C-alpha cells in the first residue's frame, strides 16, 4: 500500500445464506489494520463471486472502486 491516506473504514452489507442482510464495519487505524481489512474484504468478494458469478458490488461514487484499486497496488 503505497503513499496516500488511510482508508479508515471498510463498510459493507452482505446477505447471509438465509437472505438476511448484515452490515460489517471494519475499522483500520494503522497501515497493518488497513491491509488486514482490505484482505478480508477481497476474500469475501472472491468467495461470493465463486458462489454468485453474476455478483454486483454497488457503490456510491467513483471514489470507491478507485480506492480499492489504490489499496491493491
């Protein structure tokens, strides 16, 4: 994770096996915590893509996908 500021919160809503929605707020106050939160989010997305190949991730603005790309570098 090179340069830039820190992504303090990874927040997302996901449905469980019964369809019930739950919100995850994964706070990151250090670079190490940021990396761990990012990895947990990516692991969740990969797992869900395997289960639901037509998965769509909704976001508010272009900042969110750009932030994910930045964190992946």
